[in-house]
């Protein structure tokens, strides 16, 4: 089983700060990378996808991908208490029908 | 587009009983996925369909589990002779050939 590793946290940041979430993966043929947000008791919600090296920005969120280092990260600017959730990193490749391989998630707590 | 619908939301069953869950994907999505998530873990891939064809099954899907997607529309996941270890959230997701899943709200199974 190819691994997707995340620090389980909790990561605590003050409101308004930048939250930085990290993920490493072991399968070098991974092609697609996703960040999902999951509130307690709810299903995962896609917030970012990234497919090529570099940065991708969407509002307060920036995803960063470095395929050489097998590393993907998510930055959340101006963190809000409503951002408090578990953030799941997921990777996929076409060989597995785009089935997602998830990490265990990082718990983020944004304190007022 | 009413999203991915799952039924029931919650199911409590006695060990040894059979249970069946239903997933109705977004209508134009031809790919449908089943995942299982336990507390503190990321979702684990179980199986996926492209239209009515079941193209991949995880080794997590023991012979007590069976999934169908007749006519490429809704899907069912059946668990026979349930065990306490089957207690989890069962998530269905759908997508087009492009990227990015939409998850349903999930079915929470408790085996007592």
C-alpha cells in the first residue's frame, strides 16, 4: 500500500495567522493531489486540487506541489475559527482509476 | 444537481445481520466510489465503478462485501454477516472522467 503521510496534529494557530499543513507521499507515479476539509461527523469536502509543480491559489488557500520531493502542502491565510477541521491530503493516479489514497488527516484548531 | 445522496444516514445492526446501503450519485457522473472511514483515519478505498462496470476492488473488500451498480445509476453496498469491525462511516463519491470527487453525507454503521 502506497503511503500518504500527514502530521495528525492538532495544529493550533491564532485567528488571522497562516496555517501550514504538510503531506508527503510515497508513490512516485501519483498524478493528482487534493486537499479535503472534514468537519467532525461530516463527509470530506474538496477545497483544492493541484496537478503540476508549483503553487495554486484559490482565495485564502494556496496549494503547493513538489513532485521531486514528493511533497504537497496547503497554506490557509487569515485563518478563521470556522477553518477548524481535519484536513485530508489525498493522491491518485490513472493506474488505479483515480481512486484516492488518503492520509489520516491533520486536525487544525484556529483560536479566537 | 442535488449532490450525492446516501441512505440510510445511520444504521445500527446486530452482529451477524446483513445490511445494505444505497448511493445515488450526481446524475451526469459516470464514476462512483465507495470508501470506508473509521475514527481518526482517512477514508479507505473499497471499490469503484465506471458506469455499471466494477473496475477495481480493494483487498479490504472481503467476500462478505458486495457492491453493485445496475444500469450505471445508483449503487448498493451490501455487507453480509456483519462484524463489530465493520462499524465505520461508509462514504460514496462520484465524479466525471475529470478530477475531483463529490462525497455524499455517508452512512454510519454501528454493529452491536
